[in-house]
C-alpha cells in the first residue's frame, strides 16, 4: 500500500533571469516500510522536489501536480492544515546538521518543540520522551546531551538529534535530504544503519535524496533516477544496478567501482557536459545533448517512462539491454 | 527548443558578480533608488556649487524693507530678520555643507586608509593602531567633533578636520578588515611567495581589491559628515557667521520659530535632500557590492 | 571564558585611561587657559600668573597630569571655573536628566525599531517592506535638531499640545516631567529606531534564510513561533552588537536634543561649558561621557557573550 503518492509534480522557480523549471512532471510513490531513493546530480531538482511536497521549497515557487497522502492532495491544503502534517505525519532530515539546528537552543529543547506542537504532553513527559528518542537513535548519555547546544556535539551526534526530532511524533513518511553528505564516511554508515533500523522498528516509509549511488546500494529498496527535473529511470534496486537501461543511469553507476560497496562517491566522470537548466517543459529528451546515441526521435518528442527489458521503467528511446558489469 | 545549456548547473552560481569599483558603481545606478539618489545628489550639489551664479541676490545683502517676510515673488523662500534672501542663503549653505562634507571625508580617507593598510598587514603595528582607534571610539562621534572644534576654534576648515578625525576609525577598521581578508587569499600569498616588497603588495595587490568597499564606506561617510557639519554649525562650533551655513540658519531660526516658520523649514529641507540623496545612493552601492547585505 | 571577560575589562580600563590622557592633553591645547578664561585676555599679568600658580599650571605637564589623575580616581573632577561649584556635583545633577532622556528614547527606539524591522523582513519585497525601509532611510537623513524644531513648530505652535522646551524633575511632578520629555524622547528615539530597524531587518533576513528555519518549519511550528522563537533570537545577537556600537550616536543625539529643547542635561552642560571656556567642566564632562560610553560598550560585549551559547560555553565539537 502506498503511503505517499506523487503525481506529475512540477516546480517552477522565478529567478532574476527568468524562471527555472526545477521539477518537470515527476511521479513516484512509496509504500509502508519501503525506502525509496531519489538519485541524481546536484541541480537536477531532487531536493526542491521533496521540499515542495509540504510547501518548504523556495518562497515564490509555483508547484503543480498532486501529492496524495492519506487520501488528500497536500498541494491544495491550506497552510494551517499543512503545518499539522509537517513533523507529525511527514518529517524531514536535512543535509547539514550543523546549520539545520538552531545554534541558540539546547538540542533537547529543539526536539521537545515538535512534541509540544503535535502531541499533548506535559513538560516532564516531553523531557522523558526526548531521552527515550535519543537512546533510540544511539546518543549516549542522552539526558545530559539533551542540555547541550549544537556546537558542543559532533556532526554524527547532531544528525542523530535531527533524526530523533524527525521521528518524535512517529511520522509515516520520513524524507531524508542528503542525510549523510556532510558527514565522515564512518559516521555515514552508522547513520544509514540507524535509518534502516528505524524503518524496521517503526515501519515508516523513507524517501532518501542522494547523489551517492553507494548510499543507494546500501539502503534503498527502490530507486528513481532524476535528470534535469525529470525521472528518467525507475525500478527495484536489483534491476537498476544489474541492468540499468538509461545511458545516464549507466554513467552514474560507472562512477561507482563495485555496486554494494561505497568506496567512493559517485561522480559523473563518464558523461561529458553538465545538467542543463530548463526554463520550460520541452518536448524532447533533455539528455539528448550529452548522449552518444541520440537521434532525431530523441530531439523531437519526450520519451515516456516504459517497461524496459531489465525490469526497470525507463524514459529512453534507445534503452540499453545488456547487463551492466560496471564497465 | 529552450534548453538553455548554461555553463554550470545553477543559474545563480554562474552569474558571478564583478566587484570592481566601476562595475559596482554601474550596478548601483541600475536600481531605481540608486539612480534617484544619484540624480538628486548631482542636482543639489550642482545647485550648491553654482550658488554664486544661481542665487538671485548676494547672501549677505540685506533688505531692511522686508525683514522676516514670508515666501513671495521677490523672495521665493522668504527673508530672515535682517531681510536677507533665504533662497540665496540656502544655496550658499548647501555649497558650504558639500565642501566641508567632502573635505572631511577625503581627509579621513587619506589618513584612515594607510593606517588601515598598515594595521591589517603588520600585526605588531596593528596592536598600537587598534588601541588608538579604540580610544577614539571611546568618544561618541559628535562629542569628539565638538571637543576638537572647540580646541581648533570655529571655522569651515576646522569643522572639516574635526569631522574627519571622527570618521578616521571607520576607515581604519574597514580597510584593516579588508586587508586581513585579502591577505589570506591565494593571489596575495603567491605575490608574497614571489618575493614582492610589502609596499608593492599593499598598493598593487591589496588596495585595488578593496576599492569597492572603500567606495561604499565613502558614500556612507559623506551624509554623516554633512549632518555633522550642520550639527556643529547649529551649535556655533562650525562655520563662522556671516558665512551662510544651513546649521547656523537653523540655529537662528529657533528664535523666530513662532512667527517665521519658513526660516526653520527650508534650510532643514535642504539638509534632508542632500543627506537623503547620498544615503539612497550609498545604499544602492552597498547592495550592488553585496546583494544580500551580509557584510554589515 | 572568565579570562576572556577579564581581558575585555582590562582593555576597557586601559582605553579609559588613554581617553583621560587624550582629554587632559586636548584641554591644554585649547586656546587660552583657565587664567585667561577667568580674567579675560586683558587681565593683569600679575593676577594671571597668580591664578596659574594656584591651578598648578606652571608645573611640568606630567606633574599636572599625575595630580589630576590622582584627583579623578578619587572622584574629584575639580571646580568649575565659571561658577566655582564642584564639577562632579554639577555633573551629578545633570546626569540623571540625560539618563532619563536616553532611557526613554531607547525604549522608543527598541520597540519601534525591532517591531518594524521584523515586519519588514517577514514581508520582504512587498509594499510593507518598501514603506518601512524607505521611511527608515528618510528618517536617517533628517538631522535630529531639525526634527526637534519641526516637532516644536507642529506640536507646540501650530497645534499646541506639548511644551516646546524646559524640564520638570520627575519627583516634582511625574506627569509634567513626562509631558516635557515626550517630544525630545520621540525625536531622539525615532532617529535611533531607524538604525535599529535597518539592522534588525537585515539580520532577520539572514536568519530567516538559515537552514534551522527550514527545520523549524518542517517541524510544523506556527509562523509566529518560527519568526520570534527561532529567527528573532538569532538575529538579536547581531542587533545587540550593532546597537551597542551605535550608542555613541544616541549620546551625540542627546547633546543636540537637549540643546533644542533646553533640557539641563549633560549635553547642554557640555556646550555651555565650551562657550564659557570652563575647562575643568569640559574636562570632567568629556571624561564622564567617555567613561559611560566605554562602560556601555563593555556591557554590550558581555551581554552578547551571555546571549550566545557558542561564546558562553565555548568548546568546539570533537567531530
């Protein structure tokens, strides 16, 4: 059963030099206890896409499409109603736990705030719950740490605080936006472990945003590959890693030496050029300019997501059929 | 096809802003407020500088037939207690304000910039200079200017000097900060590594990169100086009568405020126009240099 | 942490000491000396010499300074050369007047400045922001003494509801005291409010774009909680510092405001002393003002330290 169902999401951001179409008709869904990874290079719209689900995106962004949660389209809900969903039903974890925490407030207080907002608890109950949550995410000396300020904690501890804040009200969906990017490799692994563990214990759905194929291989059940605001390939983790059909997905994977082991962060070394900035939706494949096999058909029509031979769904007119061997 | 294949992934990052003084100046003129400020400043300053030609009458000429008369065809802005033409006096007053204001800022920059350069570059000298600056900052600006003006005696030049001294710490601190920032950058490190002399590094590598910031500081200091001159003259510590000065005119107007409102209103409006114009332009300059205003 | 505070205090004391030297030397540079001020340029040379000897003006300058410093430390600032009254006593009478004016103005400034600053920042780019920001810029361009004169013109002459000048001590009649201070405090306070407003606006914008604000929103907090509990608290740190640095403007403003509204405070005392060539008085006033200013700056610094846990508690993370 799908907990969150995103249909045809588009986000248009006005800038000084005209507007940018950051997300262009993106659809995906995530089920209970499922971890969905949305992967892509920086600037491909993956972050803006998830922030816009609950109105946390850029100030004047125009968001269209449908975000279905618990039988309602969140995009049409009033700000007040949306606020009740935030933190309670759908929670976020952000990239840099240093800047994402208020430097002037003890971390325990910051977690308490979520509880005060959504749960009817007394002060003492909230405090007890914070300690419980801290212990759940593996913060040692929890009661004492709750009184610390963000600058007194290490990066990994701060991210644990962020996670405990996110899960405080037992959300059904956890959106983690590059949760490990700002952390050391060893700490990264620990944080991913915690996320998996929480998924198992609490049964939440997790939408994980990352540019790191290694992280995807580590934790995700399913993956959506984004390019220039669009989903270009989607499928189960096994299929995408074994038989990626889109040339771009292949390029992303070629930057990771061996699937399943995060030896290095994924970098697009194999693909010349950069992600284009899109002003409006075009009737063409946005990858065509960087693709070796692009032809007239690619440039004159937007390829739909369709079943590929390897079991993934791909938006490509000339999908790869061979099995990937890391090249 | 509207796939704009920009050089980098994000438009905001690709458009690196030039921070050269000229580019900043041009950008400031592109904002409506900056342009308005610039135009008003040019008009008011020109009116002041051209006072000898624009004034309908000599500023000291008395018209005993019409003392304290309100605005009329003969005297557009009315006359004071001696029957002197207010419009002429306001124009000459602007002239004096602008000259004293500019002179004090130039003076402050001439003293403050070298001190700031040295302080930022040589840590040992910095201790002395920074302590001196601290002492100067121990006196509220106007108190310092009032004290100095009292020591030096009232005159336009002395008012400029007194105001300049008060403005020096601002320049020292700013330039010092810029030097400290620039020193850490690669091009300066490589210039040092290449064996350039200290003077050369300061003048050829560091100062040119600080000009925009300096420009902004100057644009902020000018309206301060103009207000300062008006205050000193108002207190009788600035320009000496009978030379027309907006501050002195306002001081004199206090006595007649119940009967001759025009004496109090017009010189004040002139100060406001002058200061506002420089403030508008200064703000635009600062925004042009640093769009988010994070430096201050 | 405690060492840092001590260093800061020591620096303030050193600065005050140097300021006293500067004032002392500055006064000796004034045209004419006490003897001339008392007897006039044409005074009998014998009498002039007598007074100089009496005031110790014939001693070497460091002897004079040592003597003066010794007296200052004991709180003795000498006697006024125009009235013969002890300087410390005269200042002691004028100081509360100026303090009351400054405190009232400060209240006006903080309330108006912070409220409008927050309003402008939370409405960035909208007409409300434009209106508030333009008004603040305009207000900064208006000389406070002219603002005072316009206030008198409008509220005391055209539409007489407030007294134009004078001062009634609070304990004589609180109502009259306030009636006389409303306009001066408003003139001084709104000028300062413009500075506070601009600073609050810019640091609020900075704070509002912070990642922790996004976190606060993601938690589902209400807009007012996000703005006041998270953004405002963070931006106030910057506001406190800048406002502390700008307190000199408030003191300077008080001098001139007192002049316009004929309020017998420190400012009027200073200006009168300058015109009376009352050197001991000038010396005393300037030292007291500088001392007060240094003290305020010190307190601002310490307050800043208290508000910011990153400085108060120190210790970076072991990451």
